[in-house]
């Protein structure tokens, strides 16, 4: 329900996720989160996050509802909801459990079409229903959902040391640290004495070296979590930096 979710590990809009079958392990650079069948959470926009899924008896089913900014602004105006000032942090927001959510999820089933999308005629109505339930049981969500500001300038060094593993472009890193791309590159050079692209690759590969040598993990087990898109690229970059293939560390 709502716009397509970005393939990047950047969350562009708030997302509600209900896990019907299976398990999910999430990570946002700070903490790890686990969801089991029947559980649900809110994933906040303007965060970096990723999750891995595990099937249960060969099945994995989830319901995803996107609360995009245009919908939220119209909802706020319609229901006259005021925003406070939440101190909540982290990409994954745990929600108060209520049978109303489970009932809502099952109520969606008749409205789905053959393409596993909600019938367009009921899209806004059902999203409003869900949001009204969430705000009734988790009133603090208003502070998160109705904050339409852009990220403010933050500590670049701390942010990059926490998030270098995420596979997103420099423009995303710049935006999330409250900078233009040019000021991001300029500040980065002052702090790390290197370009962002070179530093990120070196940082990921040094972590890979540690995980393979000390933790005895295989390259195939770690390259995706370290932000590399394919194993061959990872192996090529590893050999270029260290002078030998990652397989040399396995033994």
C-alpha cells in the first residue's frame, strides 16, 4: 500500500511491516532487531536499515504499508493532529501490541488483487484505518510520523563509522548528515584525510579481513553485509588492497 520501496538500504518513507509467517532480523547501524510471526513494527524514514528474512516451514509472508509524506500531510490536516518532540531513536520502532492490528491485517485480505497489491479504491481508506489504530495505541508515533523536516547537520565521523557498511550512494550519506554533497566531501577530507569512496572501501575490506581471519567466516557469508553487491567485486577489491585473495586467509 503506497509507493514502491527503494531498493537501496535507505528508508525514504515511513513503513509499517507486519510479519505473518517467518522471521526477520533487522539492523540499523546501531542495534539489531528480531521479529517473529505475528509481530510488527514501524521502520522510520531517513534512516539506513536492512533486514534478512528466514522462512518458517518454507513460507515467508509479510504485509507492508507505506506512509508517504503526501498521505501523512493530508491525514494530519484531516484529523488535526499536532506533533510533539519525541526523543525516540533507531530505525525500527517497537509498537504496543494490540489485537486490533491483527484484526486489521486479516481485514485486508478481501481487498487484495491478483498482483498482491491492495485495490486502489481502498488504499487511502485502509491506510487511514491502520494509522488511526496505531496512533490510538502508540500516541508517541505522532511525533515521528508528522515530522516533515529534513535531517540536520550531525557528527560526520561518528555517523560514517557507524554506517559505512550500508550500500548507498554518497548523496544519501551527505543528505543524512545534513550536508550538500560538496560540503560532505569537504568535511570528510578534513576528518579522514581521504575521499569518501576510498575510505568506505578500505573500511569495509579491513572489517572483512578481520571477520575472515579472526572469526573464520567465509567471503560468501559477509560480502553483502559489508555493502558489496557481488562476490567477485569483493574478491577483486580485497586482493587489490591486501595483495592476496581472501581465500588465502581461510585454513
